[in-house]
C-alpha cells in the first residue's frame, strides 16, 4: 500500500518453515464465508468489530461498501496481529484488494495468499500490485 515505509515491521515474523497463509472466500447458502486455510478456521467479524464497526452482520467483497470495510481490517488484523496497523490501513486495503475480490472459477471462490498481501503491503506509490485472485 502506498506510503507504508516498512510494512514488514508490522507483520508477525514468519519463517520459511511456516505454511503459506491462504484466505479463501466463498458463499454458502448466500452467506459470505472467509476461511484461513493454513489453520483450517473460519474468520469472523468479532475481533475486527472492536477496531471498526462497519458490518456486524458479516463480511462481503467485490465493492467498496460496509461488508468489505469489515473484511479488510479482519484480514489485516489476522495477518499482522497488529491492531494499530490494521486500523491505520484497512480503508486503503479495502479499496486496493477487498473491493477487487470475486468468486470466480470452477470453485466459485477467491484466494488471497500471504504473498499477495505482502506484495500489496510493499508496493510503492509508482507501482500498483494487484493480488492474484
């Protein structure tokens, strides 16, 4: 994200032995579900609601509304573990990443990897890096 001088300092240290973090979003009976595949757990809004209360009813993606505004801090908070960083950067992350996510392909889901997130966190103002979706 543009203007972040050292975003890696805010990201929890990950070793090469750690599995790649992969978030997957899909719909089940019309409800938006986001899972962190490396931990086999479902991401919920509760933790991010303490930072920013945009959508207590759940997450969304693919546009710049309240559901994506809740998913963005949830992803950053889960990925970095840093509340201040997530709060400072979630709106930009929503615009650059979450609003662009789509449930396409044969499985009808999107994937966001740690490599995708790191690329967005490390981009400079002159280069835009879109996640591999």
